[in-house]
């Protein structure tokens, strides 16, 4: 688990950087309407807070990774429920579903699913927020 979790943290860090570059830092929601800007900003903040949490968790203890990942899934799902833009709502719902599945596997020591989710996050969410 140790190597998988360390890789997960690296993927998460890279993902947050790319999320910022892809529009979640500034200029998000230019094509969307309504509350897209706020939802994208809140999504970015949720991922940043998750990164802060998992960086403080031991890579050797997968049980400590499960709860923050489940919490992130819940936050993203809640943001999806508030999103007025259909594409953003769909992207966030999909992300939350992937995070829930990843939380189950990371709790058993398998970081592969979390790595997969986080690797694609910048493209999926960034595209919906662009």
C-alpha cells in the first residue's frame, strides 16, 4: 500500500495543479451559466482541502485514506446537486461515483482506482468548468 498511496498523493497534487490551470482557478464557467463559477471554485476548494488531509495521513495506513475520500465524494455529490449547468452536474456526479468506488478500494490498500480517478479529474472537471 505504501507505494500506491505515495503515488496517489503525487497524482492528487498534480491533479490539483492541473485543475487550477484548466479553469478552476480563474475564468471557470465562462461558457456555462448560473452558478457555474461558484460551483467550480467550490470544487477546486474541496480538492485542495482533500489534498491537505491526505498529505497528513500515513501512506502505510489505508484505513485513514478511506474516510477523507468518502467525504470528498459527498462534497462533490452535493456540489453536483447545486449545479445549474447540466454538463457540470453530470461531470461532478460521475466524479463523486468514481471517488466512492475508489474509497472502498483504498480502504483495503488498493490505490489503483484512486489513481485512475484522480488522473482523469482535471480533464473531466476542467472541461465542464471551462
